[in-house]
C-alpha cells in the first residue's frame, strides 16, 4: 500500500502548511542575517558593529559566501509555502465536514500562519534587495 498516495486529512494538511511556513520564516531570517543586515549596518555607518558581529559569529562569512544557495532555498521554501497555503490547502478542505464543536476546522489556514508567511516573504524581499539590487543602484547613482 502506497502511503504517499493516500489523501491527507485536513488537520495534517494544516500542520504541514504551518510547518512549511515556519521553515520559510527560518530560511528568510538566514538571508536577512547573512546578507541584508551587515549591508544595512555598513550603509548606516556601523561598520565596527559588523566587524564585531563577524568576530562573534564567524559562520556568517561562510553563509554569505553561499548567498545564492541561501536565497534560492529560502525563495523555494517561501514559494512552496504560498502554493500550499493558497492553492493546495483550500482544495483539500473543500469536501470537509465541519465539526460543530470546533468552528475553526474548516478555516483555510490560520491567521498566524498567513502572517508568518507574508512576514517571511517581506524579510526575504528586503534581504534580496539589499544583497543584489542596492549595490548596483548606489553605483549607478554615484556616477
């Protein structure tokens, strides 16, 4: 019997969507810490803070060296989370019978889960802007 082919219960689907949202949030924070935060601090004239941060956490240097992989994996997780939240989860819940004792059984995805998803997308976008777009924009304005 192939367990992967069995349909997910709405509760398991909601748990998977929430778990995917939390992974998206964690990975988007990694893009913020590795690339966006040091750039913003240097832009604000806090270069010594960045130097102190890098001496306290030297693993940030290796994380920023692999920023393409960091941003790609975070973007993939966020895209999958959007797909799960707004496309897959509502379709799984369409035929669901609501429990009269628990009115939240039929809700598509909790507000907290959607807030985390949109927050992680915003963090990722900010990190992407600082890591990849801000430098060329500032160079172009400097000419």
